[in-house]
C-alpha cells in the first residue's frame, strides 16, 4: 500500500443546467441550486472530474463553496476516495465504490486484504476470479486438476490458444498476477473425488469459497460444502447448464449450510450417480452472466455493500433471458 496517498473528492451526481439559471443535481436525491452563478457552476464541473486535497481546501475557503460542499456532503452528493491505489487498473472500481458505498470509504483497501478460494477454474471459476480481481480482490487460492483445451476457449477468457495443454491454475494465477502484481496467489492441481482432496487448500487463509467444481456434479458440491462447514467459511455456488442456470446460494451460517447439505443429500439419494454427468456445453454469454452475478454477490458480501438478495438462497434462471424460474431458501 502507498503511504499517505491522500484523498480525492468527486461529485456524486449529474449536473443539469436550466435556462432560468437553476442548477439541478441528480443523485441520491435531487438538489436544486438557484440562482447558480458561473463560479458555482465551475466548482461543480471541476468537482465532477475530481479534486485533490489542496484543491478541496482552496475551494472550500470560499464561503459560498464551503456552504455548497457542506450541503453536498450531507446529502450524499459528494464523496471521497483515496487518490492512489496500488494498481491503476482499479481506478474505475474505486470510483464506483466511493459513489455507491456510504458505509466505508476504504473499500478497495478493505477488499485488497481479503482472500477468495476458487474451487474449479473452468467456465464459472475462471470468470468469477477475473471479475473479483478487477473489483479489488488481490489474494486467491486456486484449485483445479484440468489443463486448458481448445473447447475451453469460447467462454473461459483468461486462456489463449497458445496455452493449450498448460494447467488452468497456473495460467489463471499468471493472469491475475498481471492485473494485481502484489497479490498472494496459491495454486493446487489436483482431481477432487472427495473432501479429503480439499484439505490442503482449505488450510490456506480464506474469507470466501467459490464452489465451481462440477465433476461429479452432486457429490463434488457436497464435498465443497463439507469443507465450508468444517472450516466455518462462507461459500457461494453457481453453475451454467443447457436450459437453466443457478446462482447461489451464498451460505454464511452453519444452519444455512447444514440445511443446504440436507437438500444435497436428499438429491443424491434419489439419483443414479453413475449416469449423472456435468453439462458439457455452454454459450459464452451464459457463462459471462452467471460469473458476473456470482462475482457481484461475492463483492457485495465481502465489501459490506449490502445484504445479497441470494443470501442463503438459490435462484434458478432461464439460460436465454435470465428470468427467475424458481427460488429455494436455506436457513
């Protein structure tokens, strides 16, 4: 982390100038300024691009600007963020958090200290990892047994044709490191047949598990869940199928995890596991939507932005239009 990076202030609203001299700020609420002289209009334009601490102090020394800033801050129409991040690619994410998050002003720094374990680096896990990294997560534990194949390239975006045959975990780790060079990333290439294969990676620091392994479909989900229960770690699931996709559940309590476990055990008891196979096809847009939704839920949870609408809830969606087909809650 940079030392004493300072802060930068932004206008958290759109400016609408009316011919009668009124300025209307449209943000968390609508704020009208009348009459608005050219000086105040210039201050707001400057603020919309961002001002540093020296500019903030200088402008605020003007009485009218001081009153304006006080009103804007009170109404949530002006926000601040650290002016520097360790990774310049996170600037847009930092601005988003500063404008959406009123609970904490250090969301990027907060996320940078979190560690996410990605169990499965294929169509779901790799996409979620990319989204999380771009949102501010630096530290990952990656597990997958597979090497990159040509059929992965239509929807698993970190991987390129010249990397076919290389381990997914190593290539994904390299890609994430390129985006966030100061992150701590551990990898393990192992085929998971039971929870025993997850013991090593589960001993790593972790704030959230992303359950994205799909072979064998039900049994592997149960193994991932058992590790979460044993370690008392929150876990989120998601999968892309042919006609349906599932997002969630994000399980954060022991009672919810055990309720979901009962559901999985009941499913397994009524299924011929020898005939059950993971879905082998998917469109890139479907995977992109699923991974985006899972990543946003994870960020919302880790950044304390809001309570997720799939907290302890599994949502079944139509793969074509993403309409909700069913919900199931675990508590």
